[in-house]
C-alpha cells in the first residue's frame, strides 16, 4: 500500500497595500515568457495579484519602482485566461533596465511575443485593454494622462471570464524582486476583492 500526498509550496511572493492605493509586490520566478522544463513546454513563473473580469475591460497602474534582479525583471498589468502557468495572456510591463514592453502568449502553452520601447524606466504608467472582439491593446505613459500605444492591437482568444491584475517576476528563480505599484484602476465588470498567488 502506497500513500501519496500532493501539495503546493509556500508562496514566495507577496502583495501588501500600504499606504492606501499603493501596493508592494514581491515575486521570484524564471520569467513570464518561454520558460519550461523542456523544449516547446512554455510556462510562467511570477507572482500575480488579481480580480475577476467578465467581458471587456481595462487596467491602469503606475509602476513606481522595481528591483534590478535582472535586466528583464518586470512588473505591470496583466489579463490572463487561467491561473495555469501555460495560460494565454497579455501584459504591459515596466522592466528594470530594458524599457516598457507589451508581451503576450496568444496560444495556450505556446510561444510568447513582444513589442518593446527601450530607454524608459520606472516610474512609468502602463495600461492594458480588452475589447468586445477580444483584441488586446497596450499603452504606456510618462504621466498617466498622455498615452502611447505599444505595438498594435492583438486578438487573443480567451473565455468571457478571465483574471485581471498585477504581475511581477524577478527573471531569476534564485532571487526575489520587489515592485511598488500605485494608481491602479479598472474598467468593466471587475470583481471587488483582490487575491494573489505564485504562478
């Protein structure tokens, strides 16, 4: 007779509000990109603070700071279909030293794509929108008022009900990265409560 237990490790990341409207997030992980245990097996490693979104919607945030654990350590806004590490998603992030980037995985378990504007760094604003047709559009802003589209709108097929929120990865599984994010706002049918976990 063999008895097996399956569990999940304690969360490395954290999500704390204080003062009101300012969130301090920590997260580790290899990346939110083409990482995985084998060739062609893509999955994400990061900390995600999220609410539910039904249908169209958007999220805006100001990334005030992010630790330089790697040139591509990054924090920003994300919409993803599931909490699985290989989920389709779209995100608009500020990296530590590589600029701002519209990154996405259009197919479950598939490769990632990006559009990046270099020479930009925190503090910087990011915005991500999903329209009724399922197109995702990303923007960045120096002041939260004047927005520049990054890349072009990308159609990504997702369920009606998805997750919308904030993401941070250290891009180095051995290190923990801290990001300070404020001025978070959403539009659309968004749930009231934050939840957060390591992906």
